[in-house]
């Protein structure tokens, strides 16, 4: 009795398995590259503020909290659509003092004021600077 051995099917099966494996590995590398780029985008900061205008036309900001309040290192405002930014002031004794780096982090419930008055129709932009170096507009509103 003669036993015949047929090895023809082994080579095509191995070839298909290798091609599928290469395709899967290539897809994983491309996906890692794409998702790696997407992961480098910045996220917005979370700081809660209540903003109002007092009877003397000063901007009054009450700090409400937020998960990123502790990393806030500076806060400033503009009432000329962002051309120049000015420092906020805090009540100090009987007067006001410009916020200094030592005043940060700000506390929940703390009230700060603009150092100048605003006019009706002014666009007030409040910008925060954070410990990671990023800056974010916290408020952008026209008052009138």
C-alpha cells in the first residue's frame, strides 16, 4: 500500500496567516500614532466665577471654586476687547491692593474687583493663567 503525502496546502495557509498578522500589526501601529496625536490636545480648565458690575461701574468677581482653582496663578481683565489686560485688586484694610503672586491660590468666596471702571457696552474679557503655563479666557461678555 502506498501512502501519499500532500503538503501543498500548508504553504498558502501560512502565507494567509502571515498577511493577516502583518495587517493587524500595521493597523495597531497606525491607531497608536493617531490616538497618540489626539491625546496631546489641551483640555479646558474648570474655574467658577460670578461676575457683576457694581453701582460705581467696577467689575466685581466672586470666586466660586472649580477643580482647577488651585492651579490658577494669575487673573486679569480687559475692557477694550483684549487689547490690554489689567490686574484685579483685592480689599486690603481700608483700601485696595493689586493681586500679587503671593495671593494665589484664590479662595472660594473671595471677592476681587477691577482696578478701573467700565463703560456701558464694554466687552469684558477675564483671562486666567495656570501653573502649567496655559492661559484661558474665563469670561467674555459685553456689559451695558
